[in-house]
C-alpha cells in the first residue's frame, strides 16, 4: 500500500523544487531581516548544517530534497 501511495504522490513531489524556486523571491526580504538579526554562521548543534548565506541555504535545501526524493523513489518506486 505504501508503494502504491508513493506512485500516486511522487509526480507531484517532483514539482516541489519548482514551488520552492517560485517562493524564493517572496521570502527574500524576510530572509535578509532574519540574517541581520541572527547569525548565519553560528552552529547550535553538532549535526546542524550551516551554509553561510540565504542563497547557499536554499540551494542546500533544494539539493537535499531532490536527493531524498530520488532515494525514496529507489526504495518505493
């Protein structure tokens, strides 16, 4: 049942990168204010991934999600 459900939602999930890319301009002003207030280089936990800038953080998120979807599709697809 999990594999069948994955087959249903996988095509929609593949468009998540396009959605994120479309949201980036809308979030840019808020991201700038956020990084003015909070350190973008301070590590709070050992496992925390820090990329150092808004473009680097969003690029990392998009790459991670793409790799995760590929991995999940290999497991369930």
